[in-house]
C-alpha cells in the first residue's frame, strides 16, 4: 500500500467520537472521515453538520458495508463492540475499538480470534499508552536502573457522577457495559500490564454504587442504576502487588496517575507529567519530556485527546503503509487479557475472595 493512499474512516458513535476522535482524525494527513453512525437521528445529523462528515446514518451496518470505508472506528457503548467488530472484520475492514473491549472475556476473545484470522490491523483505543510521560516511564522501568519493582498503583478521582441529579444514561446500565470499572478500570489494568510487562495472577475487587437511582431525562421518573461508580482492586503480579483505586463520586481536585516503586527509586505519572524519586531523598523531581506539539483546532486539551491524537497518527500511518501492527498499541489480544481481569474483579466482589486467573497464554 502506498504511503500516499487516503485512509477513509467510518465512525460509529457520536459521544467521545464527536468531541475528540473525529476532530483528531480529520487533522491527520491522508485521512478522511466519510461516514458516521449514531442511534439518534437528530444527534448524528447535528454531529455530521458540525464536523463535516458527508454521510450519516442511524444504522451502523451502513457504515461497515460502505466500499469506501477503509477502517471502522467503534465508539459505542461496550454492548455493541463485539457485533460491530466481527462485522467489520468480516467485511475486511481495519478496526479501532473503544475500551472496555466487550461485555465479558468470552466476547473479547471472539473479537481477538477474528482479527487474528483476518490478519488485519485491529486495535483498542488505549490512547494513554502513547503519552510521552508514560512512554518514558515504561522505558525507565525496562532499563532496570531503578532496580526490581516492588509495588505499583493507579489512582483516579473526580466527582462527575457525584450528583444524584445527573440523568440516567447507558453508563448507568451494567447490561450495556456502563460503569467505572469498565470505563476507567480497563485503562488502569492495561496501564499496569503495559508498564510492568507482566500478567496478573490473582485479582481482588470491591465495587460500589453510591447512587442507586437516577432520573430519566425524558420522563423524569427514577431508574435503577446497576453499574458501579467506585472501585478498588488489588492485582498480584507474582511477588509484586499493584493497587487500583478509582472514584467518580469523590470531591476535590480531579487526579489521575500511576506510581511504580522500585528498589532504588520510584516513578510517578500524574496527568501528562512524569516525576522521579531516588530512595533516601524523600522528594520528587520532575523529569524533562519532549515538548508536545500544538493541538489541532477543536480538540480539548487533556490527556485523552492528546493520547488519541498520537495513537490515531500511528494507526492511520500503519494503514497507509499496509502494516498490520503498531508498536506499543493495545491489540485485541490485550483487550481480552484486560477483560479477564475486569471479569475477575466483578466475580471477586460478588464472592468476596481472591480470584485466580488461569495461566492461558
């Protein structure tokens, strides 16, 4: 495939895709967004006009079947990920799928196997892997200069869902894949696997739903919330234990980051900054990183948008060059491995015990 070939994207979903993915894709050379699908007619038509997408539809199958679509970007609730991914792969399209991978590990495994059989580029949108701070953190850990890893933790806190007046939506519905564990926990699990270069052996999870009902935006009537808004996990990577603590209902300054403690020092990423500590100094020093390029117009200035822009650039460049892989990107196999941990955390919460993961390779 010539590097001059245009990549034509079909996007399914008009939430994160509308605010971040489509503006980022349109800013890349040799990339066009030619089709957009979303379930609500008025929403998809408004998004199409706003973003200059020539074809809009309420039926995702129309996007998948279009002969001019090179790749399908899936940004729907997780309950649809499996069916859309399998249909896109069957049609010979490349796939960039949002996380969490699917509703459970069985569906995620079906997606991975289909991509492997088709031998096309199929990735998950774990865009945080591409942030310079996290890339540098991983390189320092791999170098061994800090010594053996002793522990790690991922932390996330905001109050986006603290108000009980926030309307019910799919995020409130576990059957659609809603909830904090899937939305942010999938990133947290992927971060630990990516940074430590290892697979967890056991999982202990505790979930909470602090707002059991929310008002329906259309009727005003209360609807039950079945998804979690707070989660705590412990993961054992051999002799190393990692912790994940996440909340969407905690007041104060929002924070999101990862720490890794080693024998001779530690590393901490918070947002897009990297900090380093040496044992005995009892202080953190900021690590210099390459200057980030300016964001294209229309993109929010946050870690998700900047990470997605970097991932999308690598992804579409691989398509233009005819490659079926992208260095450091999360594959659908990674998605299956992440999903196994999320499933184990849910099971652990119900059974109130450690869940041991099978040693499948």
